[in-house]
C-alpha cells in the first residue's frame, strides 16, 4: 500500500451514517455501474493535484452528460455545490465509502493457475482497499509456493483457514468443473462475496452470497461483433 | 481447435447475406451485449445434445424474459418458429455469424506479463474463432520464450510482423504508461480492434479502430458495493 491509498483510506476510515443510510435505500444498477468509474477518474484527478472539478469537466472525462452526473450524485444525497463544482477529495472519500473501500474487505484467490497468479500479483486489490491474504489450489506442485506476497495453500485447508481468518471475498479462478463445489464450501464457511471468473453460473440461493460474474469472452465477442460490422460495411 | 468448434465454424463458413444485411442496420447496445451470452448458452445446449429450445426455456436459462428474447432475435430477422421453438444449431450458426466467429479474426497480445501470459494460454480465443498468433514485449528475458503455442517477439519487430501478418485484434496487457504509444503503433499498422486491459482510456479518433475496454477493478468494486450494502443492512 502506498501513501496515496493510506491517506485516503484513513480519511474515509469512519463510516458516514448519511452515506450508509442513502446506500441502504437501493440505487439503480446503472448508477451503481458508474460508481467504480467515478472512483477511477477521481483517483486520477487527485494524482494530478486537481482539487475542484465542475460537473461539465467530469462529464467530458467520463463521457456521460453533466445532468446524468448530477442525477447520479443526487442518489447519494448530492455531493457538490452546483456552479462552484465539486471538491475532488470530498467526492473521492464519499464514493469510497459507498463502495466499501474503507471496509478493508479480505479476499482469498481460489485457483492458483495462470489467471489466479496474474490476479494475485495485481495492484488492483490494494487500490480498492481489498486485502488478499492467501491463494488455494489442489496441485501439490503449487501448494507451498508464494505468489507475489500470497502463500498458496491446499484446498484441504480451506475451511480451517476461513474459520481462523474471516474472509469477505473469494476470487474463483479454478476450472469451471470445480466451481460449484468450491462455491458451496466458501458459502458454508461464511464468505459473502464471490468474484467468479470460471464462466460457470453459480446457484447459491440458500446462502447470503453476492456473486459478480466476469465473462472475459463476452467482452472479446463484443469487439468481434464491431469488427464484423466494420468488415460488412466495407463490402 | 477441437471437432466441436471446427464443425460449427465449417457450417458457418459462408457469410450469410441476410445476416450481414441485418447486422448492418445497427442494433441497440443492450441487444449486442446479450449476443455473447446467447452464444455461450447455445454452446452449452449443443454440448448437451439438445436440438430444440423454446423461448421460455432459453428465458429461464438466461434470466431474461421470453418476450425479450423474441425481440432480440427479431433485430436480426428472427430465427425461430414460435410455439415449436428454436433449432439450437441453426441459432448458434446465425449468432456466430453476427458475432464474426466465422471471420477467424487474428490477434496478437501486446505485453507478456502475468495477465498477457494467462490470456495467451487461455482457450477463450479458440472457442470464439479468434486466432492468437504472437505476443510482444520489451523485456529481453521474455523475448524468445514461448507461451502456450505463442512466440514472444520484441516490440521492435511489431510493425514488420503486422505488415507480414495482417492482424485484426491486439490485446493490450502492457503497463498503462505504454498504452497510448503502443495503441498508436497498432492503429497505424492497420489493427482495427483493441481489447484494452491497461485501464488507460485510448484516444484514436483519427483511426478506424474499435476499442473494448476491460476494467476488472470496476467489476471488483461492484461486488464490494454489494457487500458494503449487506453489512450496512446488518447494522
């Protein structure tokens, strides 16, 4: 963790009751989808030492209308003085709170293959206040290794580890054939968030679990669709 | 490439003028976003030897309303007989055509770090008719290696390679500081599709380039938002 992250995590360390209250009311998925983008752009502005930004500037950066930005922020009580613009650091802290950056969610990566190892070495977690603590695999050749700073532990030790180290998020990078069983074990051990790269849909309706599916292939195909369209137009 | 993929690529090998014509008309982004999901589910049905499916069955699988599915397919001329259901293989071939699977798009991976190597070994490309041919990096320790079946070549050789090997897609997995320069070189060398994992927005308005940005961190934060909401509700 660098100073930049530490400073803003400290600022945001005390959950704000207002923000918590507004977050509770339920916000449309489209707005929620934009929040991580705001978070990224605001980090970039802070790095550039930009202290204030108007909704029209933010609008140009984000390629979203200024009125959309004002509406989005109003969902959470509104963060700025119109005309005078937004205080970048205040906005960053508020959005961090809504996204739970200050919660310091703890994560494990289940599956120490290529993708798991790539994620295990990635700074993405630290930048978002998420703390990976260990990786798990079934392959004896991998167990005992260290990836970045993460130990690779045996899947046999999963339940014991989670009992001793309460964990919020499991990143599923294991083969899809093993996804359902692993997800069930994680849910039973009290993991409430699954970040699912396996491509397999998970059915855990009996458990209080949130699942975020990543289908990289879908993103690739969206690009292929655009290229196909381009080539058809050239015919 | 396995038999499964080869058979359906062969079936779809001749571009269909009707499909090309409908694709040309412009379809809403929401529909386009669902096409790769249809593709995934139809592959799964074919694997299960399921030959026909009703829109209501497909609807349950996809968690989209049956009427939405009919509307989506109507954007491309409609693929089925209502009541009798859809012919799964026909639907798969048609959607493959719209997505350009039969184009056999050629790809390079620029950046042979952890993520690049994880993608280079991934079967995702072959399953979608995309053919990765090489990886590029600036690190002398990596140049000359082979990742999966892909040679890692020097970035110095990029232009020569692309001139000799026309390439449709570049997967950008290099550090964000290098993203803009690499993207420009690729666009100038006639690459029309960029699959951008760098987290840096690319400005290539002068070039006929389609960009698909992948922000894995945004997906992680969406999960954090849900977990934060869950913990706020428990208070």
